[in-house]
C-alpha cells in the first residue's frame, strides 16, 4: 500500500490519487521494480487538495486520520510505502523531516491492526520533479522495498 500526502490539482479534478505528473513519475518508479497499479493500493492521508496546494494543517490531517487508519485495516497490506513528509510523519508519529525519515524501515501499528506493518518512508514524486537529483535516494528506497517484497520478511526485524 502506498500513501501520499494529498491530491494535487489533477487528482482533485479526477478524484483519483497520483494521476497527474507526479503520478506518471510514480508509475515509472513502480515499473522499475516490477510493480504497477494493479499490484499496489494507492491512497493519501488527506482526501482533498488544501487551498493553494499548501502543506496540510494538523487539523486537516487529524480529521482524515481515522479514515486512513481504517483504510489500512481494510487493505491489510504486507508493506506500507509512505511518500512525503506529511504521510510519513502522520503515520509514524514522528516530527523529523522526510529527508531524515526516508530509507529507514519502521513499524506502523495501531489498535485496529492484528500485527504491525513494516513501513518505509520515501520521497514524494512531486518533490522529485522539483529536485531531480534526489531521485537517487528514492531509487535506494524502491530497491529496499523490492528486496522486502522478494524475501517476504519483515525488514524491521533485521539486525
């Protein structure tokens, strides 16, 4: 399961996650590790586009969080890929920025889940479009996700 921050303009118009330019990049990123939209479930932690495409407020995220948590329960994914700072900070309960959180496996847990879910934070494709040099970091994260998928193990238990 992939969770991003919230819809951009095109996503808001169409009512689907990751269908604009960042979605096209996400599709190419997934293809590089042998995945596509039929093999992953994609959503956001915020269900509407904030005015002016600003960063979501704590209140906006808090309003959506119970629905996001239930969404995760229903999908029951083997792994979570959290794209961008808002998604990572919200679901991991952390305050660090995405550049500090990315690339590290952690466990996502809440009361409605039977088990913790290995979660990997990475850079949002919209950020990568603005900062193409950072794609190398996202590539490392994708390779870590592919390795976890291939092994079927919980990478948070390694080491």
